[in-house]
C-alpha cells in the first residue's frame, strides 16, 4: 500500500501543493465571503460613499453660495461706501456754502454798522460845524459892531442897522 498511497497522494494534490478538498473548501468559503460582503458590506460602503460625495458636493455648493453672498455683500458695502462718500462730500459742500453765507451776512452787517456809525459821525460833525459857524457869526457880528461903533463914532444899537452892517461885513469877507 505504500505504493498505492504514494500514487494516491500524487493524485489528490493539485499543482499548488494543496489537497483538492482544501482548495474546494477555500473556494466555497471565499464565495460565501464574497456573497456576504456583496449583500451587506458593499451596500454600506456605497451608502457611505454616496453620503460622503453628497456632503462634499453640498459643502462645495454651500461654499459657492457663501462666496456668491460674500461678493454680493462686498458690492453692497462698496455701493454703501460710495453713497456715504457722496453724502459726506455733499455735507461738506453744504457746510462750506453755509459758512460763506454766514460770513457774507456778517460782513454786510459790519459794513452797514460801519456806514451807520460814519453817517451818525458825519451828521454830528455837520451839526457841530453849523453850531460853530453860528457862534462865530454871532461873535464876529458883536465884535464887528463894537469895532464899527468905535470907527464910525456913533452908536449902532439899532437892531436893523446892526444886522445890515454885519451882513455887509460878512459879504465882504466871503468875497
């Protein structure tokens, strides 16, 4: 049997050196393992992969949406900033115009007050001048009557005579 068992052993082994029974069991176990993995594990992997893909695509879409919103917000901010700059320029211009108007009003008031004071001064000077001229005429008239009385040697007490003499004397002076 030793001869037969040697031939049997050679017949029951395959080219990889394992007995055929073990190879068949390994193939069946491998097939069962593939069947179980195909029915249970692969669908779970596919679900996880699909969820992961969906989450990544959703994240990309959310990021793109956030980027679009950020661009819109930036444009709105720039428009608002431009509007604020225009408003500030308008306010500065209005303030400058108001300041110029106030300055012009104050200058006009100062000029009017200066003119009023100057006119009052001129009127006062004119009144004083008229008073001085009247006083001088009266004094000159008295002095000239006294002088004329001494020169003529007669009294010029008569009011009409005095007036005529003074008028004549002043007329001679003005010439």
